[in-house]
């Protein structure tokens, strides 16, 4: 008997395998656990070992637990060692599973060693997030997406309340956070909880990360899920102007142009263009200096370069058109029109002087171009002392002396519109006249309103 014991110990010494031995393995839902064993060939020959695990792996797989060993085969030289790992993957959906016996076997041609493992699965919490679904994974500004989370109760009993925290991040910055207390969940039942994300008008384009965390009422972590959605870029600049306002005053006109980026991405640089009649070129005063000016046929074109605009950002362009020069031009034109109108529609006096056969003949023609009758018309002209008045032409005149001066006077009772009368006189010079200058003829009359008028 003693000889057999010594022989057994010698065999163990030649083909020894050293294994770290855990006794009981407990894994929780949602965890992945690895157990390492060290195999050492302390013999004098190279050996090939087959490694396999036996036990209720199919039963555990049905419960959402995967158990495996790696590697399956290892060849070791004398004194060489290798690590054998048992992997236990427990899904978060896994149900609690009581202790079950598994056997790890390491066998070569000369020996077989078995290690017993007792594995069980527990749940820290009876609930987990089984799914997260978005109504839309790509949205535009002023659009929304609905985030729906399903909570599963894995136990055959009603759960207490839990807290769901919905967080949405853009480039690591939290843009939305909402907390919701759940209702009780029936045994083995489900509960859906939804929140909606609404993209505002200028919502930044890009990828948004959705994080949903499930906690107990003490703030302890239970489960979490993640997903993503996209806010599409929208480049939206007005075709011409967002707003153009024209304010008029007596001496100027002020034009204000407001351009706003109504999209959700930064705009590219662009030009704003205004066209004015070329004659107004010298009347324009800029509050916002123009970038470029050019002349076209009868038109001057002003351009402003607008820098890139952030979403919702606006820029204002202002310029003013001076009107006082225009008003002055209008006044001058009106005065000219008034002058010619008045000349065209008032009595006209034409005097002609002729020299024939040593006689001087003076013709006076008066025409009523106005639209009303001239009454009590009196035409008077000073008779020069170096002239001898011999006779009248047309209407007869009266002579009247005032001091040393002598006047010829013609009287007409009335002169209707468009009527004319011709009068005058014939005179002979008393002395030799080199240059004759006849005094102006004066006409006085009463207009239709009874006012006395004078015409020269």
C-alpha cells in the first residue's frame, strides 16, 4: 500500500497542473465576468491539454447567460504555463438563476483533472430598459422626435417606482434634461415612457446623443441606454431682404435694410445690391459704407458684402437720399412754369416804332390773353418834347399835361378775352435825333374781381 502511494505522488510530481480554484461564482444581470486559471506543465515532456466545460449551459443560455472557456486546446513544453479563462456573459434581460454545478476539465493523454464550479445569476434590480425607439432619426428645425423607452419587469412581482432621466447632448454639452417618475410595473410586465424633443427655429445642425438613465428613488444606477438622431442643416437666407423700410422726411429719405439668417447653420458671405437712377448718385449718403459701386445704363449699382451670419443673426444696412436738391429743382421748375403760364395768360402789350419819310410812327397793340374781361382800360404814354404829335393811329387819344410832361391817353371801356386793339400816333422830330428811345407804355385796368391792375 505504501508503495502505491509513493508511485501516485511521483506521477503527480511528473505531470503536475496548478489551478487557482474559486469555489462559488455569482454573476449579476448585465455583468461580464472572467475567471482565470493557470496551467503549468512541470513535467519533462511536452503535453497537449484539452480544455472543456460541462454543465447546464443550454439552460443558462435560455435565461440570457452565456458561459464558455478559452482556449479549448493548449500545448505546453516542460515548465511552460498558460492561462485558461472562463467567460460568463450575463445579459441585462437575464432572469435570476439558482446555483448550478459546472465542471471544468483539463485532460492530456496521461491524466485528467476536473474542477467543480458552482455558478448562479442574481439581479440587483428587477427592472431594466429593454428598448429605446425614436419616432424620427433625422429632423429639421421646427420639427420634433419622440423618444420612447420600454422598461421591463423581470420578476414575478410588482415593482416600486423608479426615476428615468432623459438627457440630450450636442458636442458633449447638455441641451435637454428631463426627469420622470415611473408608475408601478406589473409582474413580468412592461411600461413605456416617452419624451419629445422639439428643434427650435435656429437649432444647431449635427448629431445629438440621447442618454436615458434608470435610477431607483435613492439615485442608485439601475440601467441606461443610448441612441442618436440628426438635426439637418438648413441654409435659409432671404432672396432679397428680410425687411426693407423706407422713411420719408421733408429733406431726405432714409432706407434701412435688415437681412437675417433664418437657417440653422452659418451662412456663406454674400452681397446685397441696391439700384438707383444715376442722377441720384450725388444725393446718396451712406450710414453703412458700400463695398462696391458700378455704373450701368442709366443706373448706379451699390453693393454691400455681408459677412457670414450665425443662425438668427442679422445685419443692418442704411443709406440716405438727400431731397433738398430735388426740392430746389422742383421749385425752380415750378417758378419757370408759373412764369411762362402767367405770360401766356395775361394781357400782352406790344409796341413797334417805325421811321418813314422823316416821320416817326408808333404802333401799340394790346391783346387780352387772360380768361376774364378787362374793364376801364387806360393806356398812357409820355410824349417826348422833341417830337411833334401830328395825328393818331387807330383809336383816338387824349392829351394830358402833368407839370412839364405831356401824356397821350387812350381809353377802352372793356376788352374781352382774346380781343385785341391797335392804336398809336404819328410824330415828326423837332430836332435832329441820333437815337430815339420812347418811354414805356403803361396800361391800367380793372380785373374780374374789381382789382386795379397795371401792365407795362
